[in-house]
């Protein structure tokens, strides 16, 4: 009687090692899916920081776009052109802060008194029609309480995301600093991302990153053009209609135009509120100006400029803004369009290269 040879302990299969090839494949597949779920969970938990990093990329794309545009008329080193663009940005930022701060400080008290008087007139008109918005007390206090209860949740949410005024300033400085560093040496970060991928996939990754960079620069350029045109139109129309603070409202509306949909709503509230503070007729003119500008933007500017830059379907844009707004707040709304556009470019580049690889005569 012969015994079966036994394997040495060092060569014996582990008790935890699956004996079946099918089981091993299932375990590997489950590990991949679990790993993807873990990455998605970590990304969701770090969404605030990731959005700030992406905002830095968007700012870097804007600086790069300005540097390339300046290079068409000024043939010097790219970093010199970038330094000029950065200086222009800071000068414009300082000028806006000084202009807006002085104007708002001078008009804030008067605007508050006028709005309170307008609220009293509205409450009196509602009482004439049998609508009592208060519970027997001061109608202005009741209106303030009602408005506070409606917008308090949104204010708390934004405050919780930003943290505080100091947190907002720190976030802005982080975005600007990241943008300057990335715009100064974009090839370094591109090579770093490619280095993290398998060697055989690096050429495709580099081509995809270049295509995404070009698209992001086009998107930022399109938004800047829309901001300039919309801000100028609002300033001229409000000034012609006699609305107070026309220049300030034009600048603020132009800046808010960077945030799709939500920015237009916020600008509309400010324009209409300031318009009615100067009288009913001026308020109606402000409403008309706002509606006309939005019609021009929605039917002329966006189809011509934005669609040429990224070519996103309107339903996809609105759905992404809603989803990112619910999940990540106002910063998510502001960055929804470029995020979806980058995903579109990545998928299109992958699909084009796959089709080229499957074409007859290719290897």
C-alpha cells in the first residue's frame, strides 16, 4: 500500500485560497467593485475639498486662456505673459472690492429703509384684499420672520459649507494659489497624472488630458464673454431706465453670470429689489430689463457662445446643476457644467480612439 505524497507546508495551498478558478474570479470581481464603492464614498466625503481643487483647475484654465490670448500680440516667455494676466486679475479684484464696498456702504441703510417701506405698502395692499400675513402684530416684523424662516435653511447650508467669512476668504485664496501654480507649469501635473496610469495607457491619457484642457479653456473663455456682455447690457439698460446703482448692479450681475441659472436668479432679485426701492415705475423698468437680458442670454448668447465651447444638451446641463446643487450647494452649481463637459470630452476621446483602433487596416 502506497501513500500519496504530501506537499511541504511551505508549498501547501493556504486554507483561505479558493480552489476553484470561478471562485477566484468572483472574489477578484467583488474586490474591484468594493474598491470602486470605497473610492466613491471617500470622494463624496471629501467633496468640498475636491470641488475646491477643481475650482483651482478652472481658475488655472482661465489664466492659461488669458496667457494664450496675450501671446497672439506679445511674443515673450509664457510665464511673463502669465504674470501680467495675474496682475491684471488682482487689480480688477481690488478695484471691484473698493468700488462695491464704498457703494454698498453708502446705499445699504437707505436701501433697507426703502425696502421696509415697500414691504409695509405691500402688506397694506394685501390687507385690503382680506389677506393677513401677520398674526396681529407688526406686519413688517411678520414679513421679516416669514422670509427668515424660508431662507434661513439655505443660509445655514451655505454658511456650513463655507464655514465662515474667514473660511470663504481662505477658500478663495486656496483656489487662486492652486490656479497660479497649475497655470505656471501645467505639463508637470499632466505628466504626474500620466505617471500614475499603466505605461501602455499613458499616451491615451496624455491625449485625453490635452483635449480636456482645451475644452476647459474654451468653457472659461465662453463664460467670461457672457459675463462681460451680460454685465454691460444690464448696466446700460438700468442706467437708461434710471435705476439706482446701475454700474454696481451691472458688475454684480456680470460676476454672478459665471454661475449658470442660480446666478441669474440672484442677480434678478437684486436688480428688482433696487429698482422698486426707487419707485414702482422704476421697479417695473427693472423687471423688464432683467427679462429682456435673460431672453437675449438664453436664446442668443448661450447658443452661440456656450454651445460652441462645450456643446452640452440643455436637459443634461439643468439636471447636472440640480444634482450638484442638492449634493454640494452653490459651489456644485457653479462647477456642474465644466465637470459634465470634462466627462463628455473624456468619453468622446475614448470612443474615438476605440473606433480608430477597430477600423480596417489599423493595428
